[in-house]
C-alpha cells in the first residue's frame, strides 16, 4: 500500500427492484432477450450477460463512477424492508458466524467491513410487502398485503379496536422506524446515510421524523421538485402522464415497441443519479 494514495471507500445502495435495475437489460437490444408476461419478472429469462449490462446503466453505477469509487448492491431482484435489512446486516457479520448463513434469502452474503464504506443510500419500497404482526393461523409470517386479503382480518381489527386506516398508518410508521434503526447502525460508525422513497405514500411519514427527513433526497426534473420516484414517474396534468419517458413501458423514444415493464427507464436512472450527485456535492 502506498501512503500517498487516497483511501477508497465503497457506497452501498440498498433497495428493491428499483435499485437493482429491473428491465434495464431491454436497452441492450441483445438477441437473447425474452420478455415475460406484462409486468412480471422471471429469473430464468434474465441471463448473466443481461445483468452485467443492467449494472452498467443503473443509478448506483453512475453515482459511484462520478465519485471514483465502487458500488455495492444486493445481487437479487426485488425485496421488502425486512429482507433488505436482513441481507445487509449479514454482510457485516463475521464470515464464520453461523447466523450469516440464515436469513430470508438463500444466497450467502459477502463479507464487508464498516471501515470500508463511506455512504449508504436507502430506497424505500412498498410498505405492504413488509411482514405483518397479525397472525391468522398461518405458520409463516405473512406480508401486509396477504393479511389485508384474509377474511379473518376484519375480525382481528374488531378484536384490536382498529380501523383499516389505523392499521395501515401503524404499518407505515413501523416501516420508517425499522429503516431508521437499521440505518443508525451505519451512521453511528460515521458512515453518511441518505434515504429516498419510491412510494409516494411513505413520504409524509419520513418527513415527520427529523433524523430521516434531514437525510432525504428528492428529485428535480423539468423544473419540478418531486419527493418520491413514484410521483416523478406518475405525475399527470389533465389525466396525461407528464414524464412518460421515465418508465420503461412508456419509453417510446428508445423502443419501437416498448417492453411491458413498469420500472424506471434508463433515463430515469440517470435522473435519480444526477439528483444524488447534486445532493452530495451541495454538502461538500
């Protein structure tokens, strides 16, 4: 090691399919691409070459390249808050710790050290993917979305003197609180922490927590400041989508026939990256 060389630390990007980059491989125009049914993901159709291309144009790569460093992302597509937290916590366990081999995903995570990380960017996903505290006879933890569809849930609400709206509000607050506790393990070690939200319906809950809101990244696009990726992608005027180019299935500038995938487009990943970069540079 040469003492005059700067210390390089990596950036963690933790999130769901929006961070992983679902659908970006369609921009490669590879002959091996096979599209699944609309708005679905079939892992067997996505080849390693597709994934390598996807990594090259997703926002974590753009941000890391700008700051002359490297990005660390989950290797699997999708995720709920609990699975995101579980994965990254296990990444920082000792490699010989048996707990590292247990979790919500079959892959054994790599081994990282807090000292080698400079930033963590956390992307909120949909609250109803998280595990519900409600037990309705299912031997395994159910997601909120599964519980909401169970006829026995109505009786559970009555027994607990809750309305559906109160239950949902509590679930959203818990999602934000769980993320805060997860992220504070990094902040306590001097690692810079930032949050951003795909879902618009979590924004108010994030902003109500000073610690979280002070670390929140929003998005400027076409002269409008958007608090969430969803709002930026789905903004409308007179029932017409304002920014269709930010969603893959609407991206007619890049495709003659757009893939039926509702994830962020290549341009959207560039916009997200640019806003992260601007946010960080304002703090330098």
